[in-house]
């Protein structure tokens, strides 16, 4: 499968995840990121070959150049790609990854309770629909 743009996989029913995707869409200055839910057919096809179970729904997954990044690494790489003030968040990589991932996992475990969830995956605004991968 030929994939040329970075793809951010997210939990399509999670309100926090959907809000994060909308933030990325508004601030991705170069429009380089594409999006797909972890519940998508693309996630089912692509991620298991990279050792990631898309049904676990515990992390954002950034797929870039044949590599999948998860948890805090996915979030920080995404922030860097967004540019502007978000790119400064990439410096949080100076903190040890176990500490970053512990914080990420704490939020991940509680995201439905703290932020809620939808009954089905979000539908993108018409002006953003081209940025979502449906394959």
C-alpha cells in the first residue's frame, strides 16, 4: 500500500481525540497531515503489520514514512508538524519517554470519563473531508 502523507489515526468516538484532530486541522499550516480513525478499514489493514492493535484504542498513532509512532511520541511529532507555537511542544521530548507516556496513559485511561464519547465516529466538515483517508 502506497502512502505518501503522514496519517494520524485516532479514536473516532472519543471527544478528546476528535477535539485534538480538529485542532490539528485548524493549525496544520502546510496541510500535510491526513487522518483516519482507528476503527477504519485502513487501520485494520495497515497497523497490525506494524505491531499495533487498532482495536485497543489506547493511543493516537502517527504513521509516517513506514513507521508508526504511538502515545506521547505520536502527539509530540504531530505538534511539531503543525508548526507555529505548537512546534515548541516537541521540546517535551527532553523529558524521559516513560514519564511522558505515563502522563499520556493517565489521560488515555480517563478520557471517556473526563471528556465523554460519541456513539459513532465523527464526520469531518466538508472543507476538511479531503484530509480524511477512507481506504
